[in-house]
C-alpha cells in the first residue's frame, strides 16, 4: 500500500461513455486508483487519508 489521497469535488470523465460526473471523487493508493465515481459512493474512509477539494476541476482517471 502506497500513499493514499482522495480528490473530491471533481468533474469526472470515466471514458465508459460521454457522461461527466459532477461532484466526483478519485481515491488513489500509491499508483492504483481504488475508486472513481460520485463522492457519495466513497463510503467510510479513514480520516487520516489526505483529502483535497479540487474545486470542480476536470479529472480523467486512468488516462495518460
């Protein structure tokens, strides 16, 4: 397990269709994306994991 980080308040494009998720979140564990979707779907997370509000910025998880 690597450094964990949760990015919240994002607009997510997952690439499965052309939809964008407002109020999205991405949970990163080292180099692995553990979750990408609506922030409400994160569930309970360890409060010690750093969480950053990205203020509506656009994120395309897994795209390089």
